[in-house]
């Protein structure tokens, strides 16, 4: 890349980020402003912020790399993201969250659950779950952004990680939710434009829509020839679903489609955005905007990820020539799925487009990361520190200290997590959130008979079963962790197919829901307040 032109783009971009963060800082005067943007966010700002917080580099880089490796079957995740993550989330959870959050004057997700069920202990318990598990997700988003900077700027990964974290930390710490949402709206717009440009340019360089898809379909014979292990796992080509009931089919359906798709309903950083608007009317207006955002951003990323195989194998047919490598995407990336999208962008796009798209991926990472840092900061400062000490001091100051704590933890994890972990880390976090929070969250909105004991039991069982699956059942985690091997002398307790490849959410979420119902009927200590 031409460092001068890219530097100019980055300076302009950062100037806009700093300005919007400063506007957020100037308009933040109290706890409601810092935590919930004053409950007065515009529908467009809310929708773009929701979408930008939802879709990060883990979707574009991580899952785009999965598409480059295994193909377009992952496009079903786009459907799940829209049908569940937007339509069901806004219609079923959105307006009730806003109404009940306002009724109990809740500012964070743990505070929402705690006040709804009249339990300070539940609030602290929810906060502890977020504090323990959310850094895993924030670190993989941080890794995605840092890997991109590493590839684009040819700098050391450690420096890329630290610089990226520092920029996000600045405007989140001082700007609060208003600063985060202002910047998210700008970044969401950049992401839509950038992904559309990427998709259009990719088709142009590959000879058109029909030509590109035809050649990708005809490359299916290369799977058993070049990727025999993936073929054995069920990979049959980049334009087809994996073989039914195969290892990869279970990974795609249980971990990616269901784990990530359903897990989106119980994301604390997304749930709080429902409480940032004035009325349900604004939420309904935001639904269409959010759906279009998801379709264009993640749909384009997954399509381009799969099509990158045509580029690496056959070369450029649209503008240049002689770029064919005779390699598949995963081969060109040296076996690291997380490098497929950055490598394709760096090699395939003309320089003037490359500058703009660099900002697109940075926006994807920064927008989600800022939301995660804000939630972690609010949770650590507002729900853990002040909640455990029964203090009513400056929750804004406590939240800002919490943001810094969450950032430090995420940076440390960013140095130790293994390569190629972005997509898997995202699926783990989404699955754990679904098992821990989804039944309790739904009950808080719609079921007056739910009891505090039932909620405790549900969250405990959901987390416990999820961790048991991670350590002892699901091979992707149990094998590298080595705990099951150390205790029982095997990589997983149940080796009968397909159980080593069935994601934890398939059994942890039903167990969590059953525990909520059973616990609520066994111990009927209902919430102190009523819901409308």
C-alpha cells in the first residue's frame, strides 16, 4: 500500500471518530447518558449501532475465512442473522426490553435482570458471567482487527494489537454510549458501502456473476485432490451444503447456524440498545434498516470468501492478468482461515479501493469492540464494583475504570489465543450467552411465574453444561484444552459419531430452559414487581 495515501485516509477517518466521540463526551452529563445514550437515540443511529455491534471482523474475517475454506453453506447464517438476530430480536424482545427497562429504570443488562427479579445477587451473578466470558469475544474481535492491520500495513502483530485497542479505548472511555452509537452509525454506513464495493469488484475481477459461480462450482473436484481431510469431514464443494450428517455438517448447523444465530438473542451489548430509544415506534422503524445492513454486510463477506478460491486458483479476469497461483484460498493463506479475507483484499483489489475497504474492516472491528468494551466497563464498574460494595457513587467514573480493565484483559487474551480462532471463539461466546441468558431473559419479559431460584438454576445449569461440553464433549475444544485427556486418557468422553461435533448449545440451551421452569415451580420466590 502507498503509505502516504493510506495515512491521509486514516487521519481523516480518525478525525471523524474523534469528533463524534467528543460529541458523545460533551452530551454525556449523567448515568443515563453514559449507559443508554439518554434513552433518546434516533432509529437510524440505533439500527446502525445495533448492526455494527452485531457484525464485526469475526463475521467478515473469521466467518468469511470459513466460507473461503468450506463454501457457501455458511450463507444460511445470513438468513439466521436476519430472521433471528434482527426480526425476532426486535419484534419479540425489543419493545418489551425497552418498556420493562424503563419501568425499572435499568441501565445495564445485569441491572435489568436483577431489578426485574428483585435480586441484587442475580445482578452480580449476571455481571460475573459477562466479566468472565465476554473478554473471550472481545479478544477475538481485537485479533481480527489486528490481523488485518498486520497484513495491510506489514507491521508486527503485537504493535497492531496495541494500537488498535488504544484507539477504541479512547472514545469508549470518555464518550460513553452516545459516543459509541454516534461512531457506530458512521462505521455502519462505511461498512455497507465498503462491502458492496468489495462484492461488485470481486465479480468484475472474476469475469462476472455467472462466470465466477460456474468456475467455483467446477472446482469441486479439487476438494478430495487437494483437501482430503476436509473431504473426509464432509466438504463436497464451495457451492454446495456439506454432506448430510458429516462432521462439517454438524459444525455448520449446530455451532455456526444455531449457536451464533440463536445466541444473538441473548447478547448483553445488543439487548441494551433496545433501551436507548424513546418508544417502540423507533424500534419498528429500525428493523428494516438493520435487516438491510445484515444482508449487505455479512452476505457480501461470505460470498466473497467462497469466491476467493476462483481468484487464487485461476487469477484475475477483469482488469489484470498473471495473478493465478494455482492454490486454493486456504492454501494461499498458509492454512490460517483468518488470513483468507485480508489476503484476498490485499492482492485482488486496486489500491484506491483497498484504502477505502481497509477502513471498512477497521470499522467492523472498532464498532463491535467499542460496544463490548462499553458493556464490560458498565458491568465491571456499575454492576460488580458498586453492586458488591452497595455504593451509589459515580457510576460513570466506575464504568470508565471498568472499560480500562476490560481492555487490558482483552489485550492479554489477544496475545495468547491460537491462530485461526476468530470464528470458533465467536461461536463459543454466542452459545454460552444463549444457554446462560436466553431462558431467563425471555422469562423476564413474558413469564410472571418465573422465580429467582429458577433463574439462578437456569443460568447455572446453562453455564455448567456449556463448560462440561467444552471440556469433555466437543472435540474442537476438548482436544486442544487437554483436560479430558489428562483425566480420562481420551480427547472426549463420547466418541460415537456425531457427538464429538455437536455444539454445546444443542443440549445446554434445552437444559437451561427446563431448569428455569422446574426451579420456578419448585421454589416460588417470584419477582417483587409486576410486568405489564
